[in-house]
């Protein structure tokens, strides 16, 4: 049987040493015949990673499409988890419902950094105003005017499946029924 020692300490039967801080250590091995050997090694200081930034994307259109991307630097391997789910190597989490989350960054041996955050819900696209001016005497002079609230970026409007872009007044319309579909850059839609 072998016996082990660390830095001229007392020999022991087990070859494992725990809770060692960073530094240089000499490990000794001795057998039943009193033959010995040693090796020096260094345990490096494992520095905690740094969270550089967190990019949060709100949930839109009443869907569970929020997202978080974490940028962290430090000694690999870094692993990521949300709300006590399984760890993964990707720092991106998608298809998140609005709500509170806890992000966990794992590094080293049982070392963790926790960060709480909230995925906000962006208000739904809303038709604020719709004014219809009927055509006179079967002429193509009818008009539809609309105003939209909570749009992300430019809106796109379709009238009877004909595409218009970023318009809020549609004129020279013939008498008849019209279907409007309004879509913003986040993909939120209103149909009327």
C-alpha cells in the first residue's frame, strides 16, 4: 500500500487533498518498502468570470418570444442556466414568457454567479383610430385613415391583400368592403 503527504505534512492512506487554495504544492508518495517519490505542482487561482452585458428582448404580440443573451468572459468552461433548468454551453435563451427569471453562470468546481432579471411584455399593437370616408356616387374617391399605437418600427398595411408600406391614409378607394391587416416590424398583427 502507498501513503501520501502534502508539503512535508503527515502521511495518509488516501491520495486526495481537498480545499486547497492557489499556490505551489509538493506531493509525496511512499510505498511499503520505504521507496519514495515526489512531484511539485501549482494550483492556479480560479478567478470568477465577468458578466460583460446582458441583452434582454421583451416578449411581443402576446407571445412567449422574449430572449436573453449573456456575454461573459472568464476561464472556460462557462455554463448557463435559467431558473434551475439544466445547464448549457450556449449563453442564449429564447421563447421566454414575460416574467421574472434568475440567470445562473457556472464556472470552476461548484462556483456560481446569480443574476435576476425581468422579461418585459411589450404592449400589443393597437388600432387607435380608424376613420372611413365613403365613396361618393360610385366614384373611386373613398378614403380610409388609420392610426396605430405601440407599433415597433414601421408598420405595413394590407388592404384586401394588396400591400402598402408605412401608409396611414388610403384614398381613391371604390365603394365596397375592405379588409385591413396591419403588421409591425416585431411581427405583431391587427386584422379588421
